[in-house]
C-alpha cells in the first residue's frame, strides 16, 4: 500500500513538490537541519508519516537546528509541547493530532503561539492548514515514509477512523495577533486526558485489552506504536515536501532543490 493511500491525499493547490530519498536516520536529521535554515516565525509544517518513518528523528533534529530548549519526543500522551528558543530564534511548537479531532486542536489555541514559533503538526493534514494560516496562507506539507523492498514508499499505520477528521474553523482576518508569544506560558504540555474528546488517552491501557489494541498501546510503552525510529535506523525513507501559498512559491536551495 502506498503512503498516499494510507495517509490520505495531500491538499490540492501546492506550488511545488520535491521528493528526496533518505538513506537512514542520519540523513533524515540532515534533511531537518537543511530545512530549518529556511524556517522562521509564523511557519507551519504539517508532518505525516507512519511507523518507523522517522518523524520523531526529524522533529528532534529540527529543534536542535532551531536552537530550542527541552527534550523533544513523540508527544503521545500530550497534544502539544512548546520548546522555547534559547537565543533570538523562533520557538518550536510540536503538536500530535494522531488521536484527536478539530475540537481538541481548537482548545490548544495555536493561533496564539503561531506568531513567535515554527509550528509542526503531526497527522494534521486537512485539519489545521486553513484554520491556522487562512485560505490564502502558506505552509509546508512533509510526508515521510519507509521504503520497502519493492522501492515503494509504505507505512504500517494510518490515522484512526474514529478520530474526527473535521477541519478546524477557518482563521479570521488578523487571527493569531491577539496574544503575543510572551503571554503564553513557558511550559505548555497539554495532557490528552485533560480535553473532552473521546479519542484522548492520559495513560496506557493494559496490554491485550480491546482498548489497548484500539489505542495502539501496551503497558509500559509510551508511544502510539511499539516500534521507534531507532528500531529502523538503517531503513531508507522517502521524504516528499510540498510548498503552499505565497511564502513558498518555489523551492529554496538545499533541501527543497
């Protein structure tokens, strides 16, 4: 099954598309470092990829390149983490929309942090783009997939069918400017169990139960999947990067060329 089939088609209207083969996790990290050179405040990156695709490695390397504080990990039991910039660069807002819906994402008030941050939303395709940047806005769509023996990109998991894939309410004109980044708390880990959506989980379920199977979790494992990026360190990956809107009219040098 192709990545596009499992993950859902990207939104139409991209200005360009670039495909890159990444030999291993080290190459994935280098890809993130290259991309970070082009990112600034207000930028939105919608990140999609399945099991072993390298999403965590990508975000960790991106945070390192941006110079933010705090350990970056897969935000399985929180919806959002804000990693503050150590110097004068943008903060990094890392969001996991895998098991949530529009209601859960609206409660994060991402418009308040957007002006001072690079915002990365995992599994946010079709949920966040127009809501955060408006109908004429700009964003990057990055799809990571492991490359199977046949050379085709593949994933081993898709977005849960019960996670309401309804788009957020469109951003109003001037949205995101009503609250400065300084007004946002320094630490903002939002537990999944603190927001009223049926798809949130605040702690692992017992192994072998229908709930644990539905959530993709077993006791003692704190990710949506039992396999980590490191388990597939040497697996080649495919990165497909798409640019949308006036900010990204054409690929930049390096990663995007």
